[in-house]
């Protein structure tokens, strides 16, 4: 894996990224409050976009390679990159909401998967483990450690619970660009991959499947689905590598994760 292209950020740039990250987390909190049976993805998209713009930000995803919306809204077997539409969410479904904000030239990227109404025990376990996997990955962030240490921490936690991690999509470096080097896989081997250095900024985003890890692309060219049609959960934070460990740039005190 190349490491030369990884852009390190100064302390000032990380402060700016934190402001973008906080706005992203606040927007996600607003959207998450609306999630209930009967609400449509299109409505959530509108709420999110209006909130981001009202605070002076711009949605990172809208227009990115032609993506039509501000939020990715991925339901049940949809893993990531679902396009919000007019179908009402139903009781017992799960919905991943992923949003990015650009503010003062820097991006923040965050995602959460939420239950719609009441979900079954197995589905709730998937949400819990996927969320924990994100924090296992974050906890592995230390200067001098390697990216494979992050991937293996995520993978180990998900697989121990009987779930799988998606191979075909990964987290990513983030900064002035939504997607920068390096790729941040949700699997790997300890002690391999690029060395983590102070000033690296990473979007860590486990995609955890209830069944197998295989996915396929929907006919819309965006929506990624599980091949076995079983549910998938997705959680994401934007994280800076600091001298004393990880700094989560998308954390707010009463946030959704
Ligand atoms: Mg991302």
C-alpha cells in the first residue's frame, strides 16, 4: 500500500476539521431524531441538508461523482450508498444514515445505523456489535502502530460475534478531499500496512454483515447490498491520530454515537 500520498494535517487544520466534524455530528443528530416508522429517506435527506446549510456548511456527498443526495440512506440489506427515496421506513427495519459536511475547506464524515421502531434481538445485536467494532478500531489508533492493527481490531470483534466485515468497501483518509489516502480496510493483519503518524486523519467505518461478507451493486449504480440479502450495519467516525492516541473529530456530547 502506498504511504507517500497520505496528507498530514497541522494542529490548525485538525481544529478546522473538528468544526466540520461537529457540524456533521449535529446534523446527524437532527436527522436521527426524525427516524421512525412512516418517515421517508427523502424527508431525512431534506432535514439533513437544510441543517448543514443553515450552519454555513455544504453537504459533501451531493454531486460527488454525480451522487444525487446529501445523505446516504441504506435500509436493511443495503450496506452503504443508498439513495434516499420516497418509501416510508417500516417498523422493524434498520437504517444507516451517512453524511458528510464540508466547512471552511475541510470535510467531516459520520454514519450511524438506527432501528426503526422495534427490531428483533438478532438485529439489535448486529447494531450493537457493529458500533462496538467502530470503537475497537478507533482504540487501535496510536502513532507508530499500523493501519492493519485498526482493521484487525474491527474484524476480530465482528467475527467473534458471528458476523462478517465487508471487504469491497473501506474507510479512507479525509481532509480537504472527502476521500484521501490511505484506504482504511475493516479487516487485515496486525503489524501490516502504513504506519500511523501524528496528523493523519481517517474516516473509520466498519460495515458489518449479519451473514456473509459478499456484496453487490444495485442497478442504480450506487446502492451496495449484501449478496445473501441479510441485514448490514454501518458506523463511522472521523478520527485524527494524535500523540496520545485517537481524537474523534465527529464526537459531540449528546451525539448519536
Ligand atoms: Mg466515509
